[in-house]
C-alpha cells in the first residue's frame, strides 16, 4: 500500500509539473520568437515560474521516498 | 548584465551566507550538528539544482532566438535524482538530519521569490 501511495504522489506531482512547465515554456518561447529584444525579461520570468513550479514535484518525490522507507 | 544573471548571483550569495551561518552553527552547537549538517548538504544540492536550472533556461531562450528545432529538456530528471540522492544519504547517515536536508534542498529556489521582488522593485524606481 505504501508503494501505491508513493507512486500516486510522484505521478500526480510529475503530471502537474509537466503541464505547468509545458504551458510556461511554450508561451515564453512563443513570446521570445515574436519579440527577441524582450528575451531578458521573458527568460527571467520563465526561470522564476519554472523554479516555483518544480519545487512541488521535487517535494512530492522526496515525501514519497520517505513514505516508502519509513 | 541581465536580470537572470543578477538574480542567480544574488541567490547564490545569499545561499553562501546561509551556508556559512550553518557551518558556524555546526561548530558552535554540537547538540544540533545533525540539523546543521542536513541543512548544509541540502543547500549544496539545492544550489546546484538552482544553477543547473538557470543554465537550462538560458539554453531554451537561446534556442528560441536562434530558431533551432533540436530537442532540449529542463533537466528535471537530473534534479529529481539529486534530490532523491540527498534524501537517501540523509536516511543512511545518522549524522545528517533528513528534515533539514529536505528543507535545505528547496531554500535556494524559494529565495528566488523575494530576490526577484526586490530586483523588480529596484528596477521600477
């Protein structure tokens, strides 16, 4: 049962992060392609967004890892 | 120097300061050594993850400007594996606190929020 719980936690975390990252990156790349001169601001925004989004699946994975081995 | 470089530099400096404080705490308070060691270990890995992500974001932005159609990832699996590795080391070693290591792993990324707010306020003035 612990393995199932861990797998669900990792899977849902990865799914959410994948969707979020995909949306952030696709919109930012599209914006950079339209306005290359705004690249600096856009990549900073992408960096902050991706960094915040990816904290959650990382935390989910570590917590799942703890559930498995505790 | 663009905003991303400034933010990464500022977060790195703040992380080094926090790590120095953790080293000092490790030396001064022997009863809390596992917590301080966990924080140091977690923050080292977190800082690596943070700088790796900034490198990948730069690569993606460069790719968008150059109109290359090659595949590029954000290195999520690499960073995930580093996180799991740190958790495994903390579980294995009694001298390292697991909770502190996990918390330290996220500190550099969480520092991005206040640092970017400060930078945007400074740029608006």
